[in-house]
C-alpha cells in the first residue's frame, strides 16, 4: 500500500499534465480521494493509470473553483522536483 498525506506542501515532487498546450498542476488521488504526498518511493510505485484533478477555469491568477477530474496514464504525467 502506498503512503499518502494530505499536506502537499511537504511533497518532494509535483505532478503536471498537458492541458490546452500548457503544463498545469495535477493532484493525483488515491482510492479514498486523498492527495498523494509525492516522494521518490511513491512516484516510483504509482500504478500505470492514475486518477486526479486539476483546475480548468481561472480568471487571471484566481481559480474560480472549477476542477476537472480525469484518469490518465502515468507516462503522460510530468514529475518534477519541487524547489525548496
């Protein structure tokens, strides 16, 4: 079983997907709809198909509360280390 943790501020990695020709933040969710705390072990052991959500509607820099939830292949997700 993979470890999860709702405090994404402690995550070592961020996940992004390509949406409308832009890389956007993608919150990967487990079976309980909790966000993964992405570290080396979790990223390596994630299944090949993942469920998650991302913001699809913003006005300026402010999200207007419109999230989309999708299932996506792990190979289509970009994982990058967060800057400390």
